[in-house]
């Protein structure tokens, strides 16, 4: 876990294939974003994921960590 006096984690959205979060460092004011992705096996099922990531890309201004579980490389 994290120290709630040092970091604030805000869940922005929870979807079938991705969870998006904003993480604020309460000590130095640094903000970054994190997306945890579990990619669907079928290509047609991934369209929703890519639409979500594209939309978030237009909003995020700063560091963005994406953690992936690729089912297909």
C-alpha cells in the first residue's frame, strides 16, 4: 500500500480492460497517471480499449505509466 499522507490515488474509470488512475504526491505536488490494462484476446474486443486510451491521451498532460498484460504480441 501507500502512505495516504503522501499520496492520493483517484480512480478515474474502471472498464472491462483497463483501470485509469491519477496519482498525486501530496508532499511535492507532482501528479502522474497510471493505466492498468488487461487486453482482450480477440482483436475486435480491443476496440473499446483503444478508444478509451485514445480519449485519455487527449486529457493526460504529464507522465503516464501504462502497465499491460498482453495476451497477444
